[in-house]
C-alpha cells in the first residue's frame, strides 16, 4: 500500500509539473468565475453596458458604452477605485483593452500573460503564464464559448479556459516566424469562430486573415490578401516576382457586422516599399470585407494605390449606423495615416462621401507611382503637408539636412520618394494603431491622431537593394525620424460629423502629448483618452472641452479604456497602464487602474 501510495503521489507531482510547464494557471483560483458563453450575434453587436465583451466593446468596434452613471455633472469627482501591479517584466508596450463579463475583468499583458481579476477590487483570481518565446506583443484577447483567445507571436492560436485559467487548446502552428510572420494583434470571437490576421509586411510576408473553430482550435479558413495567379487582381502587381515579395499583413483586430455575418479588416503596405513595378498592388492598404463563415471576399476598397510610404491601414475600422430622412445609413469608417477619413457603405464598399481620384505629383525617376489617389471630401483631421518649422519644433534635425548632407525636401502626402535625396512626405502615421470611437447619441465619430510625427525617406537604389526574406530589409528605404516617436508631439482628439466628413471640434492634448492610447466614449457624454506623460483625460463629447484629468499615473498610457459595472453595481473606467516601446522617453509599467465615483 505504501509503494502504491508513493507511486500515486509521484504521478500527481508529475502531472502538476506538466501543467506548469505548459503555461497553465500556477495558482488555485480564489473563486470560479462565470464563463463567457457562446455569445449570440445580437449580444456581440449590442453596445456594451454592464459588460465589455470585445476589444472594441462590441464586435462593431464603436467603443461606445451605454452607461451614464459617470457623466458631465460628476466626472470631476472620479477617484482611483483600485490599482494593482501585474508583476510583469517591463519589456513590451501594454496596448490591450480589458474584457469584462459578469464581474470578472480579463486582461493580457504585452508579454502574453493573461489575468482574471475581480472587476470591483482588482483582486487576482488566476493567472495564465505564457511560454517564453522571446519578443512578443499582444494587443488584446477575445472571449466566448467559455474561453479566452489570442495569437502567440510564434503563430499559434490558443484558448484559455475562462473559469480556471488553464490552457484549453493550442492550434497547430499557422506560419513560420523565421519567414517574418507573427500573430500579435487582437483576436475577435464571432459565431463559434476566432479570427486574427498575421503581421509582418515589412518582412516580405504574404498577409492573410485566419479563422479557427473556437471549440477545437481547428483551422477553418485562411484568406490571403496578396492575389495568386488566376485571381483578377494578380495583374495589378506587375511582374510575378513582386507578388512573392508580398505585404498586406494585418495590424488591426477584425470587426464584424453581426447581422449580415460580414467580417472586415484593414491591410498593411506592400513590400518592398520601393523597387516595385507599376501597379496598384491589390489588396494592400485596403479595407476588405469577407464572408465570416467562409472567408470569401465580398468587396474591397483601397485607400492608397501602390503604397510606398507606409501609408497602410494601422487601426481597425469602426462600424456604425445613423438615421436620415431616407432611412438608416450603414457605415464603415476608416481613419488613415494620411489624415483622411474614409466613410464607406459597409455592405458595398462604395464611398458615402464623394471620394474622387486626385492627381498626384510625379517624378521621372519613379515611373511606378500611381498617377492618382482617392481623397475624400470633407476636412482632413490633420494637415497633409509638412513644413521646416514643424519639423524643427517636433525635434527634427535643425540643420534641415539629411544624413547625406543634402537639404530635406518638404512635401505633402504622396510626394515622390527619391533615391537621391531625403523627402518628408507630409506627416506620417497621423492615425496609427490607437483606437477610435463613435458616440451613438451624438452621432459623432472621434479620431485619435498625432499631427507632427514623421520621417524623412530616401529610397535604396536598385543596385544596392538586396532584401533578406523574413527580415525588415524589405522596406527598401532608409529614414530619418523627426525627434522622438511620441514625446513632444501634438496629439489631437477630433470629432467628425459622418454626414459631411467635416470637423465638429478638435481638442489638442495638453503638454506635448501624442495621442497614442486610443479612445472610448459613453452615454454620459464623455470621450476618454490616455496620455504619454501618464494621465487619463475626459472630454465633453459635444464640444471637446476637457472636463477631467486624473492624478499622475505610474507609466505612459498606451491602451484604450474599458467601461463596465462591477458586481457591486458601480460604474468603472479601467486602463492598462504600461507605456510603449516605440518611444525612448516613454515610461514602462505593469499597472491596471480603475476609476469610479466615491
């Protein structure tokens, strides 16, 4: 009996060791949480109230909370309700929004560790320890069907049991990370499937969106955004070898029209930036609509033809509806790095705002450039041109000389990039990956952007261009940054009327803060945003007046807020506060802050 007893204990010990080595929960949960169910299409498309069940609040990504206990009349009284440290290594930027279901708050760190917390107190329920796979960047998780989901940077999709924190399944590897592929966006759950796109356009990948069975982890479909021979778009790439160069990765999380079962995603640039023959290079720098069940393309809209300046789509589109005398208008809204806001019919892909093809400057040394680019009517949310004065003010070289000793050329969006001189083609990444929001009560769309963050570019001569597959050498250019990536920049929150695409108000963030956290908005008439210098702000949703500023937090804010009601019935606004590695001056951290009224 003793030998049998010792043998049983040994088996238990070995089993526990195996559990820990697989990256499962390392501590017993304090209590069992209510697992998120297999949400219906209606639940996924309903704007969030007590819960926040998708990265964008709902799968339409409008980040609009129907809660209004916290509002213009009392927001000045917000206090820190709880603040915890995740005790994470501070090596990655913390960009994820928390998900909340029935009193439990789920968050993933930039390093891929997942936490379940009591949403009213911040007390930890369980922690999932991700395997150490080197450099990671996880921008968010999805939930549904009893699990949480995200893609590991080495291209495995995983499911974590939301009740226990243990690994439920791990998919086969989707792509070779040595070839430049990486899963590091946020996943989306809809109708029993989990969706995520692969990034790595600068590495020469062939970008795609994939769908997995949420119960089993089996790959259901994979849709490539670089056409293969036989696709009518194949000829838009010129020579066949350029299709192999690729691009069209996915930085953003997919969004869904739950009524029609359509999934939408924005694609990244072509690669290399330079040395491509003439062609518009479908389906790069595009919004693409797919059948969510089959992955079949329904429509596409390309925002930049023959992108050679990294003007790809970096933030997820936002879906919303508004009513007119003629009926309901179904919108896909896509802000861009150029400062242009594209407003499309989300069922056809056709612009709802006139968007003519506008002639663009050319250069004899660049016969590959597109002669025109789509430019929507209305007001750009940032200026399309750069000036020497702005370059110096942003921290750029005061001599106005490039590394080659020649004067910088200051231009506008789509100014030709030459191999003989550095060009500043307007301000770059005006609307980067931070989230945007739509207020259903106000019928206003809010954009988070930075007005004076840019690069000067010079193309690599074709004789010197020797890209290495799987590496960033596929950019085909060299660049000079105007000062720090985010410090000392002009960040704006801009409200746009979607009926005209004109600006209603613009709020410039205080103290030289870039807008790099993203936004949420509420029925309490608030727009919420975080700052580079470690505060969170609230603006009046109607006029842009700042109505609240938090105390100093312990790191830069690079995530968007989640809004919910805890099990105690109180409304909370929470941020993951941990900074970002894109700036040498950002302060990193591992905090979660929750604010509430006393």
